[in-house]
C-alpha cells in the first residue's frame, strides 16, 4: 500500500512539474500571438481612422481641381477704406490737440 501511495505521490508531483514546464514553454508562444493580434488590431484601427479623416477632409477642404465649386464669400468690409478712416481720425485728433494747445 505504501508503495502505491508513493507512486501516486510521485506521479502527481511529476504532473505538476510538467505543467509548470509546459506553462513556461507556452508563455513565449502566447506572448508572440498576443503581439501579432495587437499589431493586427492597431493596423485595422489605423485604416478606420484614416478613412474617417479622409471623409471629413473631403467635406471641408477643397484644393485644386474642385476650386471652382467653392462658395466665395462676399467681403463686407474694405480694408483700404478702413485704413483711410483711421488715418483721417488720427489727423482730426492731432488738429484738435493743436487747436486746444494754442
């Protein structure tokens, strides 16, 4: 009986030792597999982000061939007129200061 129990004990301990060794051997394989899965997922994510950005860019940016399709906004102000008005106001203020100082 004792002999059978020892054999069973040895078999159980050898089984645990084998599983630890197998686990150590499986880790590099599993790690490589996980790396490739993550790499594939990043690749797919990159493609999807690229498609989304291109779709939005086409809606908002038109350069080159499709320029004639752009809506040209009419300018509500004339920069030259604004500059003339500012210069005229400065001249008027300078004349008032000269008149007050005399």
